[in-house]
């Protein structure tokens, strides 16, 4: 069985993330979305909030072969714990490439049996990031079309309260 792990901050989960996840769900038998629990990153949404929103999307999109989990520490350890064969990441721009290139080298050093696959961002999502969504939402702009519809109200209200 092929198992992919799609790790990230997902603070919050965007339609760009959904695009990558849908591609991964078509490629692997089972995919784990792994929400990074890293206090140093000072996330806007708690791990619980981020996971709940991802689970809303999985149900709405009927992504039946996708599970949502959380991890801290080393990704390779989490990957091992769910018997993952591959890591999944998305690429938007050359700046992502530089970063991913380094992370891949580190992960191979830690576990050379794991390989990472990359999906290119859809043309319409190449400038979309969680940070953009937060910036727009904090200033009261429309986040319609940037995050999955099912979470639009939750994210808008939550950012307005900040
Ligand atoms: P991280 O903090 O690990 O970069 P993110 O939640 O920002 O977590 O991103 C998780 C993964 O999704 C990364 O591989 C990132 O490049 C990818 N990604 C983020 N936004 C998009 C997008 N709009 N299109 C495609 N991939 C994306």
C-alpha cells in the first residue's frame, strides 16, 4: 500500500493546499495531512482549529482516503509511525524550491528510504499562501475563493476577532 504524508502549518488550510492534497489523494492509497504543532511558529489558529477545518474539507470534498493528524519534532518519525512511503509537498515559486531542496536533503539524511514528491501550484494559486489569507482577513478583505468554502465563515470571524 502506498502512503503519503502531506505536512505543513496549514494556518489556515487554503485552496492551494486543497489542490495539492487532491492530487496526492489520487496518487496514493492513503494520505495523512500532518499539521505541524510548533509553538515557535506562533500560529494564528490552534492545532485543534486547523485540524477541525481540514476535517471539514475532507468531508465536504469526500476525500475518503485522507486522514488528518498532528506532529511535532521530526517529520521522518511521524512518517515512520504511519508507515508512509512518501512525503508530499507543493511548489509555488523558485523560493519554495530553495527551501524544499534543503529540507529534502535533511530528510534523506535522517531516513534515506523516504522520498518526497512535489506538485506544482495551479497557475491561479501560485501567489496564494496562508499568510496572504490572514493579512486580507485581518483587514476585512474578502477571502472568498482563497480558502475552502466550508471554512470561509469560521476563518473570517476568527480573523476579525484578532
Ligand atoms: P510550511 O510551514 O511547512 O511551509 P504551509 O502550510 O505554508 O507549511 O505549506 C505546506 C505545503 O503546501 C508546502 O509544501 C507549501 O509549499 C505548499 N503550498 C502552500 N500553498 C500552496 C499553494 N498555493 N499551491 C501549492 N502548494 C502550496
